[in-house]
C-alpha cells in the first residue's frame, strides 16, 4: 500500500528502556544509518552508573537521544519529538521532557501491574487519559518480536531480547533510514551465534515491515541529507576521535606512544581503543592505580616516548602530585581529563565541566599547566594534536579537558587529510650545550673550555629546556622534584633562583600564547553589544542559543575558547568591545572567575550542573535577557522557538 | 665480577639488551660513575657505604654509562641518583617503581635501578612496590631499610619494632612491622635478597646477581641511621655477635650459622615452616646431614618464605642474609614489547598510510 511521505527538516528521537534492553546499541545504529544517509546529527547517550540497575525501575532507565537534520545542527536537542519507551519506567522517566504533541511509541508488553508499580504508576497510563496530549502508538513490540523470530527456536527470553531491533526497524522505516549498514553490522556482530544473528536481522526486518504494511502509521517521513563541505565523513564519538588524535600525534611526531592509565568512567574507552593499535608502536599500561598510570607515563616521557595518561576528575585529584613533578622536571606529558559530575565519585556517567579550576590550580606551589579543551566530539581529534604539539614543543605537561557528553556523544566528522595535520618535531638534545668558563658559578668544578650538558638551559623563543633521553652519550643528567638551579639544573635552595624559576615556568606557559592564532569572533554584522564566551562542550548549546536569538532579530556575538591556559592574547581586547559578557558553563562559574580576575570584566555566569548539556532554549532566554539589558529594548524570542519546517534553520 | 660467590649459575641476563662499552675504550672506574655533586648525608650514614659499593660495582657491569638510569622516591636514600654520573630521576614519594616501570617498558636498552627506603617503598608507595614485583618488570630495587624515618627527623617506620619510642610515638608505636622479604615473596617476586650496608663484599655479590636477574630484583639492604636509630643492626654487624645473628643463605649450601656452624635450619614438621636447631652428633642435636640445603631456584616460594620468618620482628638479634629466591618468569616489559612486535609483524604500509586508513575507516560517506 502506498503511504504518504512527509518532509521534515529535523527530528529528535529518544530511545529509552531498561539498562539491559540494548538502547545504547539501538540509538547507535539509528545514528549510523542517519550518518550514512547524510544527515547532520548530534547524539546524547544517557545511562545509569550501575551496569544492570534493578530491572524495570526508574534508576535503571537507559536512553539514547539522536537529533538529525537536513541542515547544520549543533546539539542533541532540548526536547525529543519522538520517544520510544520499552517499559513503564522508561515512559515515566522521560515523559517530562516531551513537548505536547510529541509522538510516543511504547512497547505494551511490560505494562503489567508489577512493572507499573515498580515505575510508580498507580494506574496504567495507556488506559487512562494522562497521555492524551501525545500521539501514542501502543504496540506489543515484544510479542511481535517473539512471533517474528519463532522459526529460530530460541528460548522466549532470547527471542524477546531482539525487541530493540524490532523497534529500530520500525523507526528506521518511519524515517526512511537505509538498512544495509545495520544488517551488515548484525551479521558481523553475531557471526558466531547464527540463530541469534538471524533472529536479530529478522526482528529488524519485521519492525520495518510492520511500519510499511500495517495501518498503524499512515505517514512516514523524509529528512533530506544536509549540505556539508566536500570530503569523506564518518560518524565519530569524542573518545574515539581523541584516541585517533593521540595515535596521529605519535605518527606526526615520530614518537612511540605510552599510555599509563587506570580504568575510570567515562575515560576507559580511550584505553580500550589505544590498546587495539599496538602496531603503531602504542604501549598501553593498565596500572595498579591512577598514580602509577601517570608515573609510568612520566617515566616513558623521560625515556623519549610521548607519555599520556587518561582519567576523569577523581583520577586527576590522585595524579596532582605527579603532574607537579612533570611541571618541575619539564617533561612532555599529556593528561586527559574526561570530566564527569563531581565532587568525589559524583555522577560517573553524567557530564560536567567543573574540573577547570582543578586543572588550573589543583597542585601545590606555583604550578602552571597549559589547558586545551575540545568543543565537539569530532574536535577531540584536533584538540589531542594541539595538546601534543604544546607538550612536545614546550616540554610541559598539558591538560586536555574533555567531558562525558563529548566522550560518548557523536557527530559526523570530516576525515582530515594527513597533509592537514601538524608536523611535530621532538628535537631531542644530542650534544652538550654549554661551555664551561672560569667565571661560571655553577659549582660543578669543571675545567675551563670543556663542553657539558645543562638540562635547564632554555630555548630563547619558547623557554623550553632540552629533552635529553637516556642512551645519549655525554648528556647524563639528573632531574627531580627539588628546585633546579637556572641553567645547570642542579638542586638549588637559593631564594633568588627559586623566585626566578617560578616566574620562568609561568613565563614559559605564557609564551605558548604567541603560537596561537587569533580568536574567531562570530559577530556577523558587528552590532552586538553582548558577547557569549564559552569553552568545551557547551559550544553546541551556546551556538544553538545564539542562533535562536539572532533568528528573532537580535544581535549577539560568540567566542569559544580552545585554550584555557594560557588565555589567547587577544581575548582581553575582544572582551572590552562588548557591553555585556555571558559565560555559560556546566559548573558554578569557573571560567567566569578566571575572566573576571584576569580582565576585570563584569562577566555574567549562566550555570547549570544537572549532569546534562545546557539547553539551547533556556540559554537563548538568558542571552535575550542580557541583550534587553544591554540595548535597553524588549526582547521577544517566541518566534524563534518553534520549528519552521519550510526554512528549517537553527533549532540547535 | 667481584663479590661473594653465591653459588648461582648464569641465567638469561637482566642487562642482555643494554649496550656495553667498546672494548678499546679505557676500563671504567668508580670515578666514571661519580657525579660532581657534593654528597650530603649525615656523617656515618650507612648510605655512604652503599653509594661507594654501587659506584665501585657499576664498572663491573661493563655497560655504557648513558644506558643506566637510577630512579628514586623521597627520603634520605632517595638522594642517591644525584651522586651517580648516569641518567637519573629523583621523583616523588613512593612512586619510583611506577616511573621505573614506564622507563623499563618503553626502553629495552636501559639498565633500570630504583633506590628507595622502607618508608618510601612500604608505606606511601607500598602499592607500586607489590605490583612491580608481581609484574616482574626488568629492574633492580634497592630498599634501604633503617627502620626509622630519617628525613622527617625520627618518626617510626613500617619496619620499626612495635613499642618504638619516637617523636610521634612517645608511649611507643602500636603497629606491627612489615618484614620486607616476606612481603616481596608474598607479592610474587622472582628475585629477593637481603644484604648489609657495611659488608661490601656481600653487598656487591648480591648487586651483581640482582643486575643479572631478568625481572624485578628486590634487595633489602640493612642500613644504619646513626642519628635517629643508631645501632639497630648492631647484632648483624658486630664482629662479636654477627656469627650468631646472621643466617647465611648460599644456594646449594646447608644453612648453618653460629660459631663453627653450631646451629642450622631444618624443616619443622609440626608447623610446616623451618626452625633453628643445634647441629652436631650429640643426642639433642641434629645431624649435619639433615640440615636444610638452600635452594634459591625452587619454583615454590614456601621454603623461602619460611626462612624469611626467622627474621626478628622486634629488636634485631637474628636475620637470614643472602638470596632467598631467584626464579625465572617472563618479564612484563619483554611481554609488552613482544605484543607490539607481534601486532606490527602482520601489517604493511608506512605508519602514515596506516593512520590514513584507520581514521578513514568504519562506515564512511563522501560529500562531493
């Protein structure tokens, strides 16, 4: 039968179920299908810290939100247009996020008295009027799945487990997704268990066919591919892009990679990924604890590898003393913090960006560490390379601040050509760098005219010290955590020397700013009085919020920071150009604190720590209020908040 | 090599992959390994003796000086690297074994040494020590045990005897001490030895065997702190008492000690351990033929552990000295390098070509 096909510019779907229902896989497959189809997209996985939280309960609900569009989008979306709920708990946990009129596809199979009670429902919401504001499709997805896979002779439990693929098939039909990649994926994934493989493929096809042939759905939708710059694309998560960036850094610098790490959510996937790529000369060391992970990385850096350690906030806390050692010994080192909700164990699977001040100041003494932050999943690749460039060029530990949203979220990523990647020269020291003279006051008692190696003699431009690795004859030297004498690097307790070295270490980090390109100021007509300044994963929500404000006819400028330390040299001058500065962050105002202190600018914070990305609509309101204040006008954003299906621009 | 003959046959060497000095260059001396830094330990400190012994012993290895790395933590003994003309790192408290693990794993051509004290290795760094030992990373750990915290001026340490009166324990310490050798054996160490700072010949012999062992070599060195714990090891050092106090362990030799070998070790069938007995032909003595013969190569560490238990936990009057255990087991660093070699064996193309293939892999699409 022929059905009506309606064109949409963008859709937000949330797949929700029990944490054992395979919702992450379902969402991931739908995402891959959409990516291959050519939509722009952004995803938000959201799952409990418990591997298998009690079945059927609200805390056990796992969800995956995907926003896909025929145009450039920036966020996973504030509110889903479609909710797929596999049980009562999934419905209840997510209903509050749905706008009126949203579509709900619900598996009725688990709507038993027991499961309704577990989810906190006194009455079955499918049988009363509580859902009448939504377009509800109540279907026995499990029952239909079991029926569809009957021929494979699976137990009822195993048969029912394919229900997520039935749901995926149905949604794939509804939105005209290509099916080949998912079928190929299932065939590969379950290659060793043919009956499970065949059941999953059959369930997926049955879901598709159910949409196609029954009269449950009278309309299907089409979301055209989004125009994108030419190139080869793939869908990529932040943790994968970051891992590839690290491998690329090894190739581009010619250095072996040494990752010392201890498993921690949400950073472990980087360890998992790198451990698969030993053929690139990558060593992965799963240490006994966070401290040993960074310790081994420092040892590897001392020996001429690119030492890396990966962790999340609690791990950074444990590594602080070791980071200080790397600051003092001035060795290249990459410290990757995939931030999560804190303090303490906090919210292990939820996102936050509250480790900025820890990265800046979380060590004893004056201990400056450069900080870079990626702004989107794909950008993690470039951020990793930039962090490696700084670490090697300036002989310093570098902190890279990713977060849970970037780590697990995904987006289409244009695969770069190798010629676009920076060349990084380790520039190992190979010979003595100092001629002893009688006037020398180094106290080493060497003879006049003899050449020797001074491990703390600095490059004039970068202030970096030489990197002399064991095995290099004539350059034997000792480094450590005690204060170094300028130049010769022997232990020094001299007051003037300490003052000089503290200032020199700070000056070295500040020198990095000389190598940074000018900031990109997004202020289309130059009329904005309000600047929105951000860093890290808030790039998407801020960009979406800014678009809404502009769409409603108002002016606002946006700057997003890649480098948090040192701050770019032109930032101060840019801040001065605007009457008001808004700094949205998923913390209580950490960048705002730094900016206010450094530039004496009365920056205003916009802060949420809900473990979820900022919402574009709420952010637009905050920007609008500031615009009203700055320009002395009334700001009305209502026109910008509804989806315009014909122009389809700028819903985030 | 100099030093006491410990009766050990050659096994695959710990320094096999480390480059040697050219044969036509002048022989190295201790001076070649002496840096120009002024040594700043207290007068009479046992650390001087160990430093001299190490500086004197290193030329025997015949290794290129630039391929030797000493790593230390924090404590008096951890100043050691500054005084050696090799590569070195004086790191942070307790972490030297982890840093050395990174060095040894990333470079097969380095001879890696860790210098640590019992506070550094057994208190703040206990975790790293036991994991280095179980992994069997190719390095030699020299644990200077003076049974006191020296650098922080005299608090009790994890090897101090219970009841120790110190600045932090005016009514006596409450903690039961660690026996470092027992701990190392329990942590699956493949080479475990104990020696004494003042017995240069024995110390050098143990160092030589430790350097030659492929894997983590753990060497406890009894070291006197003349300021805060003077005389802690007098029993094993004094010519008057040492024959009665030291139970010498030499592989293949019956374990006998005391004046004229009057005492020895036998298995104790009641406890499953070992015990000290009088040796001789009298009725209440045990025949010399029945004395336990030391087997450092036994795959089972049970007897070595039992012997380690004969060390006094309180004031030291008796301690086994020598190599308790030396067994061969693949090292973590060799295995890690093997995996990299194995992974690289099957691949073709330059790293750049493979990088392009990697990042451009997966489900891709092209926008023209």
